[in-house]
C-alpha cells in the first residue's frame, strides 16, 4: 500500500498541542503515513498571504489527505477554510478530528 501523506490543518493558537500528539504518533514506524509539520502565524489577509499560499498549496497538492483538527476556533479561521477549500478543489480525502 502506498504511504499516505497527511497535511494537518489546525488553529495554531488553540490546537497546537493536538498537532504535536499527531507528530509523536508519526514517529511510530508501525504507522504508514507522513505528516507535514509547519504552521502559520500570519493573517490570511496580510501582505504575506499570497507568498504563504504559494508555499502551502504545493504541500496540500502533494498530500493524499488533509486532516483538520476541529477545535473551538477552527470555523472562524480563514486559513483553515482556505486549506480545506484547496484540498476539496484538488479532490483530496478529508479527515476531521
């Protein structure tokens, strides 16, 4: 079976601890997947947003799945919305946790 590549979408300010748990899980060689470990501290409407999107989009396109950590603030995150929409447009499998 091909290795699954998981892009994690999460709210940095509120859900980083959960992302770190997934990264620890990824260290276990019994599991056959790979996680992208990066985070955004920029607003989606910042002047850096186009540059950041140009770096993140290829990572989402490379992934086989987008895993969204659904926390209290996730629905109000423009970045999470953009990442999910990008994954949907690319027909990636979505996982909500």
